[in-house]
C-alpha cells in the first residue's frame, strides 16, 4: 500500500475516533471500583449497573485495584468496550441523539 493512501486512511481513522469521542461525551458517566482481583472489570461494571438501576445510554468507568481504569459504554443493546463504541459510534448515534437533544 502506498504511503499516501496509508496517510489518508490514518487521518480518516483519527477523525472518526474524534467524532465518536465527541458523541460519547454527551452521555452521563458513572465510576465504580473493582473490589477483588478474581472479578473481571466487565463483571464489576455489570454488578454496578444492576445494583444502582442505571439506564442506558451511559459510560461506566471501572477503576482497577492496580490503579488503571477501563471504560465501558452501556447501550440499549448491551455493554460494550469504550474503544469499540468510539470506533463504531454510528451504531449508537440514534440513541445518543435522543439524550443530547
């Protein structure tokens, strides 16, 4: 693949990710803490959602014991990785547009 085509694809990818971040910044966000190492971060997020009756769409940030964090996006279709939601924001744009307006 020629260098020029790679550069154009790279710019497109960055613009798409930026649009996704802007779109997801409009929804509410919550944070929770991981209690033990045996539990996965998505399990911690699911328990937090269930215990607090959180309604979609929203962003859940799970702070790990190690000090790092992992983000998830809760939509009407389920719980997704934040990175996946940013890269495929067009799948979630309709339900986020209802909240933003």
